[in-house]
C-alpha cells in the first residue's frame, strides 16, 4: 500500500478527536494521522499529544493560533512532502466526513492524481443542513466552475486525497486564500500542474459536537478570492491567445 498521511486541521475539536481517530484506523490501519492544531483553547492540542504518546501512527503539529484553514492544510502538505508520504488525505475533524468513505476515495488514486469525496454527484448528499447552507454551498460551486474553469462538481469540500508528487510541483507561495476559498483555489492550482481528477460519492453529515466555523465574513472573502483568481485566469488565456496569433502570423 502507498504511504498515506491523513490530516486533521483542528480548532476546538476536543470532543470529536478521540472518537474519530480510532474510527479512521479501523478503516485505514496503515495510515498515519497528522493533527494540525491552531492552539485550540479547549485543549485539543494537549489531547492530541496524549493520543500521539499512545500510538506512533499519530503525529501532532502545533501552530501559534487560528491562522486559517488554508495555511493549516498547506502545512499538512509540506509535512507529507518532507516525510516521504506518497498520498495525503484531508478530512474534517468533526465527523462530517465519515471514515467509511475512506476506502472508496483511496481507490480513486489508483487512477488519478486527485480524488474528491463529492456531495454533488449521483449517490452523494448532505444530511443536517438548512436551506441557507445548501444555497451557499451550491452557489459557491457554480461560481467556482464559472470563474476558475473547474469541471468537477464538488469544489468546496475538503474530503480529498492527493498524490504527493503532484503537490510538490505547486508553488505554495502563490496561494492567495487563507480560509474556505482555499479548497477551490487548491483544485485550480492542481489543474494548472496537470492533475487528473475523479469524484466518488459521499454523504456529508453535519458535525456531531461543537460549532461550525463558517461565517458570512469567510463567505465574502471566498467570493473575492475566487473572483481575483478568475481574472488572473482570463488574463493568462488572453495573453496565450495573442501569443498564438503572433506565432501563426509569423509562420
């Protein structure tokens, strides 16, 4: 089996973490789990250290504060690259991404570079959302496909597995998003380095414990980042077309 690292970005997930990691290892006993904690005031980081002391498959990365989901995810990618993992899988730490989907997502990486646990293909779905959450999620996915030229259906979810060799080709200094727009930008950057994609259906379940970190400020920031990336994409396409026209005329 390829060496797999599963990353859990945490902020106040003390209730979920000791239940989630055993469930992960019940399905993927070969996987290492990296907890990336943003100095959670509820003691999640301390708990993660205690779990790591009991199981060598658990690693912990402590950060100084709540620095954003995007930077936490990149920190996990860098860890995977530096420590020689072949695959890295992201999932939420609140049981909204159930471990029962891990095998199907891992199987996709036998064929492609990026496997997406998708809510928006046949067989996928969401449990526990009100109409506002559905509207916001569907809207941001349509928006991302329009501005970023993405073909995949679920571009805002984070339940994904990546081939680490392709992640190593991305220039992480160019990443603009720090919050929830990071998921869309990540697919955009993966596409730019030639990644292939496959979606497999999952059922997203609203968190068991704690409160959601999503707020309207994050949503507005996500729209702005995607818009700016879309403008960059259009500019590059325009420059490329001009170059092709000049080349054809010179011939």
